[in-house]
C-alpha cells in the first residue's frame, strides 16, 4: 500500500492550487493535501511518499511556513520514504532566483535517506538565469511559472505526473 501525502507552502494560493491539481491528477482524495503549517510527525510517519511544494519569496527564500516546518521535518525519520518536490515562482521578475525555494528543500533534505522521485525535469522552454532548483542541468522537481508561462502549466503538470506514476 503506497500512502501519499502532500504538503505545500503558499502565501497567495498559487502553490496551494498546484498541490490540489497534482493530487487530483493522481486520483488522491483532497484530505491528503495539507498546508505545511500543519506538518506533524504522525502524518509523515504514516506516509510512504511525500510530495512537498513551496513557492519562492524575498530574493530566493523558501515560503515562510517552511521556516518552522523544515527543521521539524528534518528531525523526523525519512529514510525509506519517497519524496518529490514541486515549486512555483516568477522567472521573469526573479530570473536569478527562479524557484530557489524548491532547491532549498532539496538541499536541506538530501542527507535524509529519502529516495528522490520526480527529479530530472528538463529546463527546456523556461527562461531564467539561475536557480538553486537546477542540478546537472535539470530541475529537482516540477517547476511552475504561472505568472509568465501559464499556458505551459497544465502540460508541465501532466508530464511530471506521468513520470511520478512510474516511480511511486
Ligand atoms: C516580493 C516577491 C518576491 C518574490 N521572489 C521570488 C523569487 O525570488 N523567485 C521566484 O521564483 N519567484 C519569486 N516571487 C514570485 C512568487 O514565488 C510567485 O508569485 C508564486 O506564484 C507565489 O506562490 P504562492 O502564492 O503559492 O506563495 C516573488 C514574488 C513576490 C511578490
């Protein structure tokens, strides 16, 4: 039995909508989608797969609610769990820090013993200068720019979901 839960950090609703879209496309009940402010050990411990999302604020900062949640999550046992990341940002106004928050999540959790899924997302068709979410020329998870490339959002989610389904 593969139990999936989603946690998102969202200030104005974009990453929340993204989390809900992802859950729907994976045929998951909306009850498995949580704001990261509600992250707790019981829910994490019961999950086999975590889908973690964040927007990026300030100048390459992770969304505010992750400030409390990330140390909590790091203190939990994540060994053997699968983790996938998703993020949203603005590649035009913040082209030097595009989706950095997702890169911060990856960096902070890379020693956790988790198994990454949903990585290696092509940067083709994105326009930005740099991003902490890019490793070896690919995004570490799903990167969405709903502000400048709204027309590509649906296809990007669908492509990522197809990848995830082979790895979950
Ligand atoms: C003040 C401000 C700072 C931002 N900084 C970044 C940034 O550094 N990198 C980025 O990719 N997007 C940045 N953004 C864009 C947001 O991440 C984007 O609007 C996102 O969709 C917000 O998602 P949320 O509503 O889920 O929080 C910034 C937006 C604002 C208003």
